[in-house]
């Protein structure tokens, strides 16, 4: 019986890891356009654009939906309206997952 539970747990963990890796990969592919303004891996080099790396997923999705519904209109929101318009709910969740999970490599030392 213990062996059966161990096997089932192992299968569940492997399946979860596979789904996570797939969502991360899909999110990365879908977020390429985001990186134009928000920087590689979501670390912006432009002062007027926020960092996306490490952002909470629920907040990220809510923000994208608010842009799509034109509930966010301040600052440079007009740029985000067009971006959000083409995203499905799945796209939003995948992109949010990617930016929540991605970690930039630390800068290299000049030593």
C-alpha cells in the first residue's frame, strides 16, 4: 500500500512539474512583446515603465484585464490598451505566471 501511495505521489509531482514548465515556457513566449518596454525578464531600464519580474499573479492578471476594459487610463495606459486587447485570459495567466517565476541572473562582476 505504501508503494502505491509513493507511486501516485510521484506521478502527481511529475505531472505538476510538467504543467509548471509548460506554463513558464508559454508565458515566456507570449511575453516577448512585453520585454520591449518592461525589459528582459521584466526588469525595466526605462524609468517610466514598471518592473514586472516577481509581480503577484492575481494583481498582474487584474491589471491586464483592467487595461483591456479601459478601466486604467492614466499615464501611458493607452499603450497597454492595445497590448491587452489581443490577450486571452489564458495568455494573461501564462504571462503573469512567467513574470512571477522568472529570476534574472545577477550582474557579472568586472573582477
